[in-house]
C-alpha cells in the first residue's frame, strides 16, 4: 500500500501467505538460540556493523505500574551493550500502548533531541499498531474523548509503522470484590475501571465488552473510569466500581499486591469458551471478538486481509495470583514497533536481542523476577512472525533491518505478496 493509499485509508493489495519453509527455518533458529549466537555470520554490509546515529534511545512502554517497565529497562541495557554509541536510554511516561505509538512521532516536550523520532521504540499490542496504521479507534483524527496524564489532545493516524518482533501476549485480567459476580454478563452496565484513554487495555476491553454485552461502553461517562491500575483499585476498594479490567503481561505486581492485601479476587471464568446467547445466536466470547475484528478489518484491508485469529486463548497460571487453578482468558500479541525512518542499526540490534538466548533469558527474568520457574515465556519470533500472528506482521510489516537479521538466523523471508 502506497503512502497515499495509507493516508486515504485505502487497502494495501497484498496477499498474506504463510511461508512454506518455516519449519526448517525454525529448527535452525532453535539451534541458534541454544548456542546463544547467530546461526551464521552477518551478511556483507549488514546494518548490524554500521554505527548507529542514535546516542539516546527512547523506549515507550507505558506507566510505572506496567510489568513491561523492567523489560524496557533491561532492553535498554542490552541495546547499550550492543551499540556503544548509545549513551542513554529514556523511558517516557505514557498512557499505554496507543500513546506509546504516538511517542514514535514525538517522545515528549521534555526531550530536545532532533534525532528522537529516528531513535524511538514503542511497546504495544500489535492489533493497536494496526489501528494506528489505518487511523481508527484511538487514532481516528479527533480530540481524545477523555484526558489521561499523558494523553495527546488530538488523535491522528500514524503512517510508516513497522514491526521489529514480538515480546509477549497481553492477557485480559478481571478483578472483582463481590463474590456474587460469577458471570461475565454481570459486568454489563456496571461501573468499571478500564485503563487510561490511550492504553491498549482500554481498547481491548472495549472489544471484550461489546462481545459480552452487545453494546458500547459509556466512555467518559459516569460508569466507566479511564484510570491507572492503582486508581482503579482505589475505586474498587471504595465501592465506586465493581471490577478493574486490565490487559497486560501477567502477573502484574499491583494486582498481585491488591489481591493479597484487599478483599478482591481474579474473576474465575473461562473467558474464551464462555458462551454468549444473543439475538438467536450462540457464540463464545473468543469467536465474537475475532468476528468483530473480521467484520471491521475485512472491508478495510481488502486484498491484504487474512482470516486469522488475532485474539488468542491463554491461561493465567495459578501461581501468578495464588488462584486455586489456572484461569483461562484471552490475549493479544504485544511487540516492538518503530517507524520506517527508524535507525536501521538500532532495529537490527533489537532484532538480534530478540533471537539471542542469553538476552531472551535476561528479558524473561526481568519480567518475572519474583518467580524464576514461571511458566510464561517470551514469544517465539519464528512462530509468531510466520505463523501464529503472521497477519499482524503484514498489516504492519517487518522493518527491513529486522527482516535481514531474521534471514541471517535461517528464518524465511516474510511472504506478504501482492495480488
């Protein structure tokens, strides 16, 4: 899709097909990860050997309560180790996933760096990056409906977004105090805390609510509070809301502490398999959410649309929050997103970090430092880019420097051909 097509919201006429050589490539990748080194030497003239233009790198992950805070800090350390010319790493405080993407255009007025836009990385739900590419939802050009501490006053489409790779899947977590709330439909029309206005939590919760309740949330009105996780729990403790809904990596330390010290608990419902009967139609929440995606993006994406699940089924292990058993929920892939103008050497370095066993272990430890035997793992690059979430990496394509690194590790070229 050309820049003009994207600005006009037109479809990109590319057919998204799964690479036939993925399994052979993955075996090479597994060997490389085991050895903790690339499967082969960098190609001649690789961007990995060129000096980076960046002396400061900006990694936007959300606010201080995000479990990705420690991940972003560790990633910053790894970038500085890989690129000696990078002297500083900054982490702007943001509303969350959508705001992180806006920071690729401008990290913030406190930073006076002419290279900032070329040296910025955003952590976000990859479905939110698709929204930004098409200029919808939180990127529909209009004033933001409610104000958060870092919310831009006006929303806009963001052209030129590209992916570096996956990080982890963000999971829906619902915390309640009332033991009588046992069904998802009981959340409909009730006061809820749903995350900041430009957070990925707020966006996915809106889709979840629509699937369960058959109507839109009352954003900006009395029954829906767009707040940080801490403020949401304050409202839950005060009885002002009936549930706090959060979509992020698990376990979230704030949720863990609140469950331990307050009379709240994770709602024990099998969300993906939960059946909603409405208008003579019986469908699971998971199927309704994925149909919502298909109905919305099928017409917009045109020839590039692929009928692939974007909302996935996941489990929250019992040890995360001390529940009696694992709790099934839904989630979406989170990943690292940049602009097409981002420094190629920086992108290549991050791609190599995502494939290095040693670096992946360090990033895993940073996310789950309190539980070294945690069952969660970082997303497998080959599996997600070329299989599980392949469509997301075509709607928002791989940065060429990342694609070059993955080929060096034996992964096949991404196939998002035209029709």
